[in-house]
């Protein structure tokens, strides 16, 4: 275990088992649709790369895109303002497509809510969100992912894409920071 961590919350094996299961479920869901899978940078890239490789058989015309959303606020609190600061998509790409947003964690719910609203504005066939983690006790707005790998308690976690000040993203497991 990394020396800055106090605990491993989700091991490589637990992550792999659950992500495989979710990938199979999503492959069924999108078997007759053409999903545009959109991962939010940077936290959900590792989850996305494992998840899409478990989506077998590959749904027709599946595409992978990336978007970056930032919420403004100071320290650990957000003001509720979420903006898209980077995207590999043009608004036209969204029209008529089944959008599958991939998130690392739903915390306050603000990012998920804002991203869903943004995609809804551009005439998609559907917009759904899959999240690796969720901390329901932290919700500030009523937003729930359509698919979720793990519900966790209100602890700050890192690894498997999640960071603390840009560190620890490459850890293959999810751990709790030493306080
Ligand atoms: P939101 O509050 O639901 O809008 O989530 C905003 C973002 O906060 C997430 O996408 C993560 O980048 C970050 N975040 C929330 N909780 C944690 C955590 O425990 N570890 C690392 N990042 C977190
Ligand atoms: Mg982050």
C-alpha cells in the first residue's frame, strides 16, 4: 500500500470484478444503440478504459470522447457553477446519439447534473451516466447515476483515476488518505 494511505477501500480484484460486471450490463443495454461514451477528464479515464474493454460484444458505432468540467468554488466547497473547459466533441456530434457519460465519483451531484443538462440541450437520443463511486451523504442536489459501481462513505479517496492535488491517479486500487 502507498505510504500516504491509511486503508485500501477497494482492491484491484474488487474493482476488476465489479467493472467487468458493469461492462457486460452496459454492452447489453447498448447492443442495439450507437453509444457515444464521454469520459470526464481526468478522473474517469482509468475507469473508462477498463469499462469499455468489458463492453463485449462491442455496440454498433461506439465512439469514445472526452470532456472536462470544472466547478468553481474555494477549497472543498463548490459554488454550484459548473463549466465545460475542454471537449473533443462539437455540439453537432451529440444530436441523435445515445450519450453515456462516465464519471469517477458523484459527490455533491453538481457536475453530473450540469453535464446531463448540457448534453440534453443538444438533442441527443438519450443521456445516461455511469459512475465508479458515489457518496450519497454528500449530495447537494438530487442527482443519481443510472449505473453505479460502488457506493462509499464520506471519506476522501484516491487511486484508479482519482487524485489529491493531481497525485495518486495511477494507483491500481482505491485507498483512503491518511489524515
Ligand atoms: P461533484 O461534487 O459531484 O460535482 O463532484 C466533483 C468532483 O469532485 C469529482 O468529479 C471528483 O473529481 C472530485 N471528488 C469528490 N470526492 C472525491 C474524492 O473522495 N476523491 C477525489 N476526488 C473527489
Ligand atoms: Mg479531481
